[in-house]
């Protein structure tokens, strides 16, 4: 596998991103999730000492396949920790002296079961797309079958392993993401003993180095909480209509609930009765998510309210819509706190 292949695959995913609808509200899964993925597995030539005779050999492998399953937990801060179980399989292509022709009559198979713990960070590109960067460590259980002119034999062993991960994720629903991953995987100093059936001991003078490209799906076990509550409008004098209305939203949402539509309708009636010359709509968010993402989300909240007011008969030229992100909290909280009253859009009649 070449880096060119990885880049082409990533570019393809970006190009296809627009084919999915606007079902997702964020480029991130929060909480517990499950993942499944599969794809191609490439093993670099393995240099080793083959006894008897302490002969330096190189074993090359055909392109193989792998399947991986993950269970993990993702925080709103974009960090993820996951356990990964995997299976890889590659046929032996040839065994040769470095720089020489393959040794006749040799072949075999290599399969591995892996158990890894990964730590990753999801960097948001858009509301639906993110890039993952991560690393992992764990164990690699390798089973190697050697076929030689004298017969065949197999051996297996556990080795320390570590890996680097780069991924491209795309949310297709609030709880579901599709992704492409590239892994650089290394199993430390493997050694296989085929004696006495075949009088060979392959002692690794180099690590097993592998590259994998996979396509998979990640699914959140629980939906992000969706709050529908709305605070009552502020106390007002009975002699004058209200001048401010507040619309509340669910977590990571900008759709209008039935309660939100009721509040907007009241604002429209008040604006028509008082002949308001201008209306200011300001969107806000809680502190979960990045500043860039929350700025966009607050604008979407104000624009959806504006669109509904226009639909109900208010002139678009009299409405100004803006977003404050998480900069003007109704309830002061620490970062990454889900506070329902901060997820709002205010309607001010002037």
C-alpha cells in the first residue's frame, strides 16, 4: 500500500460526503459506541535470521485482509478511548536471501489476532465531517505456518504491538458515522520455532510492520439527550405586550419543537400588534463543543427562527439574525456542560 492510495481514498470520502442528507447535527458521537470495520492488510518484508546456519532471510507476504471491532467512549471534548479486537490474514509470497531470488519450495500463511487500547482525538472539519488522529498499544497473537520441501510446521506467540491511526469520519445520522481509517501497525521482534518438524528457527531481526486501510461504521449506544423544555417568558407588565421572547432547543439541535413554534407565534402576534420597526434574533449554545462549531450552531438557531417568523408574515427586511455561540450564557457553567437554558434563541422587538 502507498500513501497515494490512502490520500485517494480520503479524497473519495470527501467527494462523496455530499451524497448523505442533513440528518446529523454534529461531527461527533458522544458516550459509548460500537464500531465495525474491514479492509486490506499489507505486511512489509520481514528480515530475520533463519537457523540452522544463521542465514539472513527476507519473507514477503501477499496482500491480505483484516476485520476489526471496537467498543469505546467518546467525550464532548472530542477525545475517545476504545478497545479494539482484530483479525489479520496474509499468505507468504516468498522467502529469499536479501537481494537474491526466492528459495524454491517455501511458502506458508500468517494470521494474527490483536487486542489494542486506542486513544484518539476527533478534529472537526465541518458539522458532519471530522479527522481522527490516534495511537494504540496492546498485544499481537501471531500464528505462522511454514511450508518447506521437508514438510510443514506452525508456531504461534504473543508480541507487544503498537499502532498509529488516521481516520476520516462522516456523520450520516445523530448516532451513526461512516469512516475510513489508515493504520500503521508494528509487532515487536517476532520469533517462530518450527522445530523439530522442520529444523528452522526464524528469529526476528526486524519487527513485523503492517499497513491497513479500512472502511467501517460507528454507532452510538445511546442517543444524545434531547431537551424540549422551555422557560416561561419573563415577567411583564399587564399594560404592555412582551418585548422579548425566548425559544429553547434540544442538545445539538436547531429544529423547532411545538413549544418553540408557540413562542414564535406569540412573538409574531406581538410584533404585528405593536408595529415593531425591527426585530433582532440572537442564537446561543451551551458550552459543549468547540467555539467554531457552537458559533455555527447558534447562527442556525437564529436563522431557523427567522425563517419561521417570515413564514408567518413578518417582512424579512425587518429581521436581523445573529449568533453568539457560547459567549453569552443565560446560566453560567464550566466548559463542556449540557445546560438546557443556554441552548436558546432570543427574539427582541424594537
